[in-house]
DNA sequence: GACGTTACGGTTGAT
DNA sequence: ACATCAACCGTAACG
């Protein structure tokens, strides 16, 4: 709302935040970094001036998914009536004009077009028949707009999401990679990456940015920073631009890193990239994560990042360059 | 005191 | 173009 120049509010600890918006990635990363150094959450909270609830949440998520990124905000549930589904329905109807909606439903399942989580309800099918298919003869390409041309929605998206209730539920003890994919839908499958040593300043902006944040952030970042005592950079807020500025100062902190990815937008409409996905995933796993002490390699990071964009891009035909660029840089979010 | 949880007021983005 | 709605956010406060 007030957009313009108002940026954030100040919390009880003196930290600046923007209500409703995720903390900047740089801070999120710092949280994880500090935790990996053995700093207690309560101390991280105080040092970074981020509420302990938030630190707790970010660390918990990181442990589970390996990602420092916030979840996907906004949007709607994935539509079950994807173009592919509609197409199948059309085909069934064409093949047998007298077919009943429930029969179509069964066929969608039988043919693997849908799984039990995303199969449309009988009433949805009826509606589709009525609204989208109506006259069968129409060649109009199915639906289409939303979907990017080539991305086939695969029938199986990671999304199946029985429901959000189980909060990330069981913490699967499984290996990171696995958990990532499973975990609810964290659609975002971001990766983790880690951090410590990597410096990314090649494009600082990259890293931290979040589109909209970028703007807002720059500002509030600044604020934050200045107010911080900044002892050793601990305060971390680094943001794109400011980063640059501060870069030197904090260079030792290094960078952050990001990770990436959001899968295709939120709901994991991931399309095709199963392959990539997997790949990436594993990468993430190896990257850092938990205590595995692992290491990090910047190359991986890049990969991760790289990977992400394409996917996203594909899916999201949104913007022209600028946005894309942001995404590229970073992390994204939506 | 530390920390998991959750109500609350907020933003976002697909439909 | 506008409104809904459901997802997510971080803080604050409770336990």
C-alpha cells in the first residue's frame, strides 16, 4: 500500500521488516549460516534482530527442505483441469459422445492422466464438457493460454498435495534430497545452497533479490543497516544494491547464496523437468544442508540457479527482461 | 531463558 | 479491470 517509500516496520528487537513479505534472502541465509556455525537460535534472533519465531521457522524449514527460500506466495491452487486433462476429456468425449462424466473420471485415472489427488470431480468434468468442450467440433486449441507451449504438464506433479494440513509434516528423516521432493509441496524446491564461502558477489543482486523486494528492500535495507551497530557485519542485511556498497565491508561474510529455485511457480507445476529436477535436487542435497558438513561449491550454485530460471521462465511467460533478470538473479519469489 | 506454535494483520498472484 | 481466495509472510505472544 503505501508503497512508495515506506518500507518497513521495526520489530521489538529493532529489526526492520515488511509486514506480509518474506525476509530478504540475505538475512535468511545469514540465519542458516550462523546456525551452522553453532550459534543458538536465540542468539541468531538477537543478532539479526529477527523474531525467534521466524528464526525457528526458517531453520526448521531449512532442515527439512534444504532451502532457505520462502514459500511461494499468492496464486491459486493448481488447476486440476490442465490443458492436458481437458484434452483428454475431449478425446474421450469425442470417442464416445455418450460417455458419462464419471466414466471420464475413471478413465482419467486409468489412463494415468490424473492421479487420485488431481483428478477432477465429476462435477468439474461436467462443467468442462459444458463450457470448454461444448460443441466438440471446435478445434480451438485447448485452453492454452496459461500453459507454456511446451511444457507438458506431467501427470504427475509433485504436487499432489493431499493437503496442507500436515504441515510439513513428518519430518522425514530422509535424506535431503528426498525430503525436498516430498515435503509437502514445497514447491519450491529450492535448494540450498550454502553458503559459507561462496561468494557471490558477482552479482550480488542476484542473490538476494526478490523482485519486489528489490525495490523495497533497498530502502529498508539501508535503514536496517544503518541502524545496526554492525559489529561485524553481523547484521546482515544485504541487499542488492546495498550490498554492493557494503560489499567490501562484509566481504568476509561472504555471500550468500542462494539457491534457488522455485519450481515452476508455486505449485510445482513442474512440468517436465523431471530430469532436471532430479538432477538439481540431488545437487541440492549434496550441497549443503544440514550438518553434513558438506561443502559447497559454487559451481553448484550456479547450476542451481541456472536451472531454475529456465524452468520458471518457461512456465511463467511473464515478463520481459527485467523480470526475468531478477529471477535469474535470484531467487525469487514470488 | 529458549523455543515451538499460532493468531493476527498483511501481501501476492492465479483465477 | 476488478474481486476472490488461498497460499505465504514475520511478529508478537502464549505456553
